[in-house]
C-alpha cells in the first residue's frame, strides 16, 4: 500500500446512514469509495440495495457497484480480487480508498484474506439446491450449530456453502481458518451505529421509501431471470417475491421485511463486536462533522506513527 495512505473502512448496521456519511467523508479527505455490499455488485438491484445515485457516482467514483448481471455468480474471492484492483487504482491517483458497506464477511476477507475452505462443487450444490431453506438449516444445526446460529435461518447462500464444505470434507466450516492474524492493508476502521429506537425508525422509513420508489416493480423485473437467483435471498426481494407469488399480502410482506431487516441489523452488531480494531461511533450522540474530524485526526496520527 502507498506509504501514508491507510485504507478507511466505514461499516455498521443497515439504515445507519453509512452511504451519506461516506460521500461527505470522501469530499473532505479526497477519497473514492469501494462498496462492500454483497448485493450492490448486481446490475439492476438499485432500489432494494439503495444504490447511490448516478449523479453522485459521477462526482465521486464508486467501485464494486453494478459489476455483474443478476444471473451471474460473484463470490467473496471475486470481491477481494476486484477490490484489490480498485484500491491500487485509487492509490495511484493519490487518493484515499474508502471501503463502505455492511457485509461483514466481505470486509473481513478484504482485510485478512479469504477463508481457506475447499473450492465449490457444482455437483454438491445442485444436490443441496433441491431442498428448502428450512430443511437445509435443520441439517446445518446438526453439523455446525454455532455457525448456524451465527448466520441465521434465512441466509440460504451461506447455509448451502457451509453444508457443501461439510459434505466435501466431513468438517464443519468453523474448522477452517476465517482470517489471517495480520491485516493485508493498514487500515482505520469505524463502526457507525445509532440508538435502537432511532435505527428501527430509520429502517421502517427506508422500507416504506423502497416500496414508494418501486421495489415491487424491480422484483418483477428480476423474476424474468428466474427464481433461483442469489438476489432472492436478499432482504427486500425475497419478501416481495412472496407477495408476487400470492403467499401473502403486500402489507404482510412489508411488515415481514421490516422485522427481518431489524433482525439483520442485530446480526451486524454481533459480527463486528468480534472486530477489535474498529472504533464504534454512535451517530445518535455525535454529529457527522465531528466524526469526520475524528477520522482526519486519526489519519494525522497514523502518519505521525508511520
């Protein structure tokens, strides 16, 4: 990494305001942004993932957004490879790379390396895909209960991966190292969050906004590529799919989406409690301007220490 230019990592639970904050930070410190959102890599998933506008992207370059088609595969290893190139490109411009997003698995892999699990097996995956998420989760609870409880019962993608690893090796996925001991990049990490009442209100407001902006229509468009897309495991699309297929009313789907999003936010808190090098910053108690000054001061201290 270019000497004196730490990687800035901004993460936190969904609906905290990471995107707006990162845009302001990029303006202040002359940075460019790398999205660490596992769904924003897919083209067309705009409303459901709250992608930043084209206008903002013209002002401040964003990487890892609209990388692949909705029907294409994109793994954590792919993310690290493309993100590494983006970091190099940003640094060559003399700017700060700012990694922003709530996908903890992607951030951890970028900072510490991709887990040393065996490669995928198309044959095993096809066999696992025949079963419902509920059936797969029940199996995972038997072979790797700790991991099952960690990821939750709705994360079909990671449930299948964990079972695939078990069938290929006879070992739970937790038996494989998740990370290296030393970061791949020098970095300054910040976990932005808000008080629970405020965060939950923001989640509900965002879901309502997504519905008004056309989440139902976006999900209909996505359906033309088939039902077995990774996108249909993402919050928003899977709930609206249940509505479109007549399994619940739109009101019920919206209520379910709000509840699941709050549950997801809780899991994000849990995930990053295991990341000791991140500073936790409560945006309910400190202004964004003060946080930017904190980061600027941390950068200054980083330069002095190196």
